[in-house]
């Protein structure tokens, strides 16, 4: 089975930092990363600050937030909802489907072993979500044809 082991170059569109309009709770964000970091708080005034900054700054801002009390229980579901929202974009949807059945691995060097994999170790939760969303989109398209 083919693997895509990092979301760079041709596959940078798989990264949460990829620029795409994402709507969460009626608010627009520049990327999945921006919306995900904003979701760490329920304070709408704080969330607005995440809408238009670059994803790197959004990540730094999110790391400085006091996390909402239910964060550990809701973060995977929030990420999946945001990734699904991202792939409502037709071009990105097509590109995700074009990865066919490749195993998607969010390989990284910044130490994220929850969402990704570092030196072969990690939960790869983002890669798993991407593969689930790809399967859901494929099933939807098969129903339509």
C-alpha cells in the first residue's frame, strides 16, 4: 500500500495550515488550524482573534489559551468536523480522492505524536481523520453516480 508520509509539496493541501475558508459556529477562519485553535475556547471574543491571522500565529495563540474544560473529550470530534468542512471545497475534495487508498501519515518534526507521527511513533489522528473523510466522500460520490 502506498503511503503519503508528510503533508508537504504536492500534498501540502492535506495540512491543517493549508489556506482554505473554514466555517465554525458561523464564523469564518483562514484554515483548519485557525478554527481548531479557536475552538479551544468558548469565548467568542477570543475566537474572533483567530479568524484572519496566519496558521502559525493561530497555533501559538491557541497554545497560550486556557483550554475549555471539555477539550480532551471534544477535540477529535471538532477536528473531524473541521476537516470535513475543509473538504467541502471541490478542488480539495478532488485532490483528496486522488490520493486513492494511500495511507495518510502526518509525519512531522515538531514533536506532535498525537495528531501525527515522529520518527515512526505516534497516534496519527489527523491522518486517520483524513482517511475517514476520504472514505465518506468516496461513498457519497459512488451513491451519486
